[in-house]
């Protein structure tokens, strides 16, 4: 019976990794579509979000079934509860990738990236994709050192997010109202995507330590526990 239970927990982890991989593909395609006004690529992201949503529902149903049938305790319970919380964040990340793709589709055949901000959004997109790839690695390996790397990427994206607002609020900004809206929305989407990656990292630290302590404290505890 315990063997079946642990196989179920392994299934939960593998499904989280699968969803994270799909999210990585989605944000990669969405940011490339946004930068190049590739509406066909944007449509792929929008269509694929349904798959992410469905796989998230299936994972949640599995986790709820484990809770009902196995009544796990201690670390096993943390695994299931954390999986439910992580899946919710992954689903939201997929939605954000879809929102970026929708901006591309909405402005087509015009460019969605406002003039003067192309390089900024290109960099934000690259950083989001890198964060998503690291997140998949984190979910696969439970290597908590990866959370620091994700947090560093988030800091860089936050700086770029601030620079976008400084640009559109400056006296030199000549963009129309639609360009201002697009810039602020797109920047917010990129920033929130990375925030969710950081949030999942914190959830993985909780899984390893059982404590919602600060990042540094929790990481030290995890290292001590694995020593």
C-alpha cells in the first residue's frame, strides 16, 4: 500500500515538471511572438493554454484523491499541499504567457512592442524564459540552490520593469495612449511571471523544511537537514 502511495507522489512530481515544461514553451513562444509580431506563434500560445489548464485540473484531482484516500501526514502531507499550491502558480504563469500572446494578436499587423522599448522587452523575455527553465529544473531535482538563481533573475526583471515605467512617464515619451497601455501591461505581465517563479521557489523551500521562514533561514535549515 505504501509503495502505491509513493508511486502516486512521484506521479504528482512528474506532472508538475510536465506542466512547468509546457509553461516554459509558452513563455518562450509568447515573448518571441511579442517581439516579432508573429501572430501565428501567438495563436499557438493561446491554444496551448487550454492544455496547461487541463493538466493542472488533472493534477489537482490526483492530489485531492491522495488526500482523501491516503490521509498523508508530516512530509508526505506537505508534498501534496505544496503540489496544489505550485500547480496554481504554474497555471497562472501559463495565463500570463497567454496574455502576452493576446497583446500580440490584438495589435497585429502593427507591432505590439512600443517604439524605444524593444531591447528592454527582449531582455525581459529572455530572463523570464531562463527563470521558467530553472523552475522546471528545481521541480525535477528539488535542488534548493536554484531558488537563489531564480530570485536573482526576478531582481533583474524588476529593474527592467521600473525602467519601463520611467520611460513612459518621462517628458521624452512620445508614444500614443495605446502604446503606453501596451507597454505598462506587457511589463507587468513579464514582472508577474517572474514573481510566480519566485513564489514557487518559496513553496519548494517549505516542502523541504516545513517552515515558511525567510529565504536564507529556510535554505540553511534545508542544508543542515540534508547534511
